[in-house]
C-alpha cells in the first residue's frame, strides 16, 4: 500500500470513527423527583430512562416511561399513575434540546464540563421550554455521566391535584437527572 493509498484510507475511515465516538446512548438513566411539604414527603425513582446525546450536533433527547417510577408505598404509585399523571393517556415524558458549553471531542478527555441544557420538555401532554445548568463528567475508562437538577410546577403541565391532598404535594417538585452514557 502506498503512502497516498494509506492517507486516502485514513481520510475516509477517520471521520466515521470520530463521528461514532460523538454519539452517546443510555437505556438505564435515572430520573428521580421529590416533593416535600410539612404534611408529607414524596419521592420516586425511575431507572429506565432512555437518552441519546449527539455531541457533534449538541443535541440531547430523553424519554421517560411514567409507569416506571417507583415509590416507597404502592398506594402512592397507584395514585401517581391513575389520578395525577394519567399514565394510560400520557404514558411518557420527553425532552428534546441542545447542550451548550461543551465541544465535540471534549468527552474523549477525562474531566468535568459545566453545560447548559435548553429545549422542550413534554409532561402530561403539555410542552414547555426549559433551560437549566448541568454537568458532563468523562472518566478515564470512557464512561460519561450527565447530571442536572431543576424544579417543575405540576400545574404548569396541567397536572391537577385534588383539594383534599393539595397540602401533601409541593407546588415546586425537585427533579434530579443522572445518565450514564456509553459510546454508541
């Protein structure tokens, strides 16, 4: 193989190899939320969150199956799905947006990167624009963790809380997102 042939092969193969390293996926991300009031603390976790992060485009997508949230008490989980989230009618929540503050190739180097995430979140059939800060952390083994914390108001997403339990659920619900990505 001549030098010219070797350079031509590298020119064709290298962009494909590099672009493959810029697409990160997860099928077992974690979204948890907590609602704290003087009457009651409510917490739930969902470890079946799917996400794709395309570093070359700065795009991120999350899909959260509502019925996959797990509560300490089965009755809370039942009420959450049937009365508040109406998960039969609205089976998933999603987010589609952009990640800023990080460049393609950054995640190939170990480190922690402060990012901003801006996009559209759909919960209970209602879509709202959101923006929050977060962190992408790349470790030496090639694992990448994305994390952010933010709050939402159930009322902003058309989630109705019956009057008899209104004091049990906070107006602002704290949400934590933790996603372990692998190269796709």
